[in-house]
C-alpha cells in the first residue's frame, strides 16, 4: 500500500517521530549523571543542527559521538552555570537588603541568557572557552529578543510545573517520550538566527 511506502508522507512522519523519541531517550540517559547535562545539551544541539541543515547525520550514534567529543567543554560550562546560578540564587534566601536581591536576580537572568547561547556554540564551532563567553556577550547584545525567547522555551517545563504541577505530572509521559527533543528542535531553529552573526562575520 502507498500509505506504508518508505517514500509516503505517513512513513516519513512516523520515522521522524521515532527518531525524536530515540533522541529524547538518549538525552535523558546522558543527563542521568547530572554532571553531564551540559554535554547532553550540546549533543542534542549538534544532531538537531545537522537536521536543520539537512545533513544526513543519523540519530543515536551521532548523538553519543557528539556527547563524547564535547564532554569536556559541555561539562565545564555546565558546572560553571550551576555554581553561578546557585551562588546568585542563594541571595534570595539570605537576609540581604531588597535592592541587593533585585540586582542579583537581574544578574541571574543575564547569566542564564548568556549560558543558553554557549551550548549551541560548542555544537557548531570549535573554540576556546573564553571565546565562547566573548561570543555569548556579543550574541546577547545583537540578538537579545531571540535569546530571551529561546531561554523562555527551554524553561517552559519548569514554568509549567510551577504554574500547573498536577497537570504537568499528569502528562509527564509526554516529556519522557519526546518532550525534550521537541524543545531542543525548536530551540535549535531559534539558535540558527542567534548564531547568524557568528556564521556571517566569522567571529570565532
């Protein structure tokens, strides 16, 4: 039947769904040690970026190759992000003046935006850690709106859990099946626009 032909639209859609589910599982497994979340993010951006550029990259094997090759940088920046986030976040629970809490909260948002551009950079370019940070500042200035939208997208699960915890848990199977891979796919599309200045001007 034409419906089940490998070239049919139905078969292509089902193949894409299956690959997204596989990538979702790969990301969950790679993130389980917690310390490797940054490298897992980078691997997801690597695979999704190749898909958007229509490069036939496969699924599971390319993911773990990217995970291994970016393990050092991904883990380095993830640990730095956790340290800075916890340090700045702790100000909200300590007896500091209100103005200090507001300033540290704004700084925390800024740091979150900066780090959200680093993992896609690692996935796309080979560079030194300082260069990734420098480019993150440049991208934040040039593409603030897109960077903010991307961060909002990535934090949408946490936002949904905070606003509707019971509904979030009720549909938790969605995140286990393909929720995270869909988020990274959409994020990769946004990050193509964010990284455009680096592509065009070769700021590396």
